[in-house]
C-alpha cells in the first residue's frame, strides 16, 4: 500500500466529509454539559455484551420472501424454499449462505413500526423515537447516547471512536448528529469505497503530525484568553481533534482498513461487503468502538421487485446481503475475543439486523413491486447470549396480521423495544431521563410515548430463551 501523508488524508473539509465525520460537522451548537440525568423505572440492564452491531437493511426487505416466508400470488417460482427449522422457511436461492447460519439467530417476526415512509422510518431507527420536528434538532442518535454512557468505561488504549457507522450517509436522513450532547459523542461515519484507498502514515508523517500538534498547542495557549470566549464549543472540538490525533498515531487504525482479496471476494465485493469487512476489523481490533451501524441501502422496490432485467431488484440486493452479512457473522463467531480468549467476538457482541418496516404482502402492485408495510416485519438477533434457533411471534397466512407477539406483552414490539434490548445488553439503564435539555422537555432514552398513547418500553427478553 502506498504510504500516505497528512495532506493526503484530509486535504479539505470536503475530504473529511467523504471519509466520515458528517455526524461531527452537523453536531448541534446547543450541546449541554454536564447533564441532569436521573434513573427512570426500576430496571436491571443485562450488561451481557461489550459491543452492539446494528445492520440496517435500508429501504425495507420484503418480509414475506425473507424471514417470514408466506407463499402468495407475488412469490417468484424460482426461490427454492425449504424449511431450515420447525417454524422457519427460507429461500435457498436468495440466502444460500445465511440459511446455514440461522441456528445462531433468534428471529422476531412480530415487530410493528409507527412510521411508513423512509425518512421518518430511518430517523426512527437511528433515534429510537418518532420524528417531532419541533424538537428534532436536539435529539441525539442512539449511538451518541451509547458513546456518552460508555465514556467512563473507556481504557487509556481506547483510541477508536465509541460510535462508528459504515455507509450511513446513504440513508435518507444521513448520519444523524449528537443533538444536545457534545460533539465528542458524534458518529464517525465511514464511506467504504473511500476508506480502503489507504490511511497509513509513515514515521516521517507521524513526526510531522506531532510537530504540528505541538505548534497548535502553543498557539492555543497564547490565544487562551480570546478562545475562552467560545466556551464549551471550542473545548468540545479541541477534544475531538485530540482524539483524531491519537487515532492517527495508533497502528491498529490503518490495519483495520486493510482488506485481503480473499475477504473482498467472500464478502461479495460490494459496498456493503466492504462495510461488513471494516466493521469486523474494527470490532476484532478491540480499539474502543462499542456500537457500529452498517447501512445497506437500495431495498425500496416499489417497481419490478423480482424482475431480473431491472437494474436493481431483490435478487441483487439479497445476494449482496447474503454474502456480506453471512461472512460477518461467520467471522465474528470464529474470532477469539481479545478481552477473553475463551470467548469469541460474537459471544460479546449483540448483532441486530432489520429494516425500518416491511413490504406489502400478497399480490404485487400494478408496477410489479411491493409497497411499504408497517404492521408486521421481522428482526434478527444473534450473539451475546441470545438463543439461536428461536422463532418468536407469528403472523397470519399472508404475513399481514400479527397473531402472536413473541414476548411478554400483548402489544407488538416496536423499534423502541429493539433499542431497549441493545441498551440493556450494554448495561445501560434504558429508562434514564435527561432533564436539562435546551427545550426543557425531558428526554427519556426509550420514550414511552407512542403514536397513539403509552407503549411498553421493555427489552425483548425472549430472544434469550
């Protein structure tokens, strides 16, 4: 790999946006610190995971041809569907590798969403709550809340960002900001194609970086009285840039962006495949990243969903997903943890895969596609002690109506409950409240106020058996 210099890395603000950091640059100017936080309901977070990996199937996979298979008038004839468990059927054509990994997954088939359009639905996925435009500017992404909560647990050797994402700039809302939280809890969103072009600094470049940092430190010291007028904003950005300097000096960082040809082929040689490889590398480096969000865009097939002649269709997207996601889970399941060699990285990582909602069951629409459907859709959970082979929740013969919720409540689980499950796994009290937000409105990590009244905010405990 060609050795790169500081100028090669970040020659401009545009380059910084191309590689990542969009969440930082859109961070709210209304950040508050310290927080007035208080415990909410009496809950017992599990703390069974060191990491969470959220894989967003962005745009909505058709649930009735994937993880809640229901034969219907729109089902293609070539899917080669067969049983992979007592209550689970899958297409060998669409998911030839993933079907061999399903013994690792608990499948929840009874989710319901408040939303039915992509921007709002994907905002909901990133924040765990409905979009309220009056307060949207101060709402942090879930990953930023996690980064804030886990900051006291960071070790001296943790130089990697706590919250990272891959390809999230391709989501409808982009990579959301920290809201009322300081910029240091921002996502570092990586553009996979740009990132693998090389991020290595040679010794001379490291020396130059250190010399420039010393010069900058002396200039800031001389200008301290004037800079003090900028208050916490300047301190927050200083903290971010100090973190970036330490990161660039850490040899694990460029190593995480090295991709072998055999891995590229096995993961599918696609943008989402590259994202999955980089996510694997970051987690197995154990450099301090604890929450990763991968975005796999393009699934919104209102038109020609099963037309092989179309430039984009479910055949193509399923093949990308199958190679990338299956390889990722395989590798996490076989890589020893650096924290505990008797465990694998999957043992200490809760993996969640889902869309923002489902697609209409039954016959195809008049454009040979499927539209948005929020009344039933599935999610996959693996790792961190979750029980593989479970199929939770049940829908009717068309996949249109929930018949069994698959957990302890009569209400269907929602994205709020997925968020509670992830926070609980990381040992975070998901009922915690922040009372000194800029608007004065109390922010609860998992909001109990749903679209039509109060909703349960429990974790989905049944994934653990």
